[in-house]
C-alpha cells in the first residue's frame, strides 16, 4: 500500500468531497462513515473497490485514486495525479467515455456504467457496474467527476 497518501491534508479534504457528493447524488454512503474525516479518508484509500476522480480543467487531470485504482491502473500516486483523465481509456473508447461524462454533468450521476479501460502499462480491463458522479462543494458547484466500481476483468 502506498504509505500515508490518505493523510495529506489535500487528500483528506478531497476524500470528504468525494464521500459527501456520492451521498448527495446516490442517496447512500459509499462506505461506513465512522470516526474522524481522517479515518474516513484512510478507509476510502484502503477500500477494496476502486475510487478515482478528476478535476474540472479543460482537459481534466486525475486528482485522486485509492490504492485499488493505483493498482489497477498500474501507477504511482505522482503519475496518476499528472495523468489526463481521458488517458484511462483507449483512443477508440474515448468518444463513448465523453458521452457518459456529459450525461453525468447533466444529471449529476450515472450508474451501471460498463466500458474498457487501459492501464499505464497497456493492460486492458473491462469495468462493470460503475457509478460515476459529479463532485460538488457545499454550494453545489462542480469540482470534478468521480467513479467507483468493484467489478472488473482483464481483456485480451
């Protein structure tokens, strides 16, 4: 496990935004929210399911990936947080990904997403039953988009 990424103040704050926004759009908690926000950030980072997000830049950059995401995409935290979000999909799958993200922007969330993604080393995997949501602040302003899923399989 990547040591103490979850303990960085910026990651703790973002973890809270992820969890609060998920609850706002989906109507339930992504994980059991017990203890301090620091405890929740640690639990999110160590969760057995993938959580990944990007910001609102014109070409959004990934800004969070828990350990499951880092392992699946075969990246370090430093590399992940410098990666344009669209690079998680192969060029032939980027238009479909963009359509889904537009729906998330319009509706706030999208569930049961299914699509092929690619790791940093070129390994392809099929994501199934993903939930994608808009990350918002307390005033409802968009801060980015996030996704979570626990089902994936390698694709040849």
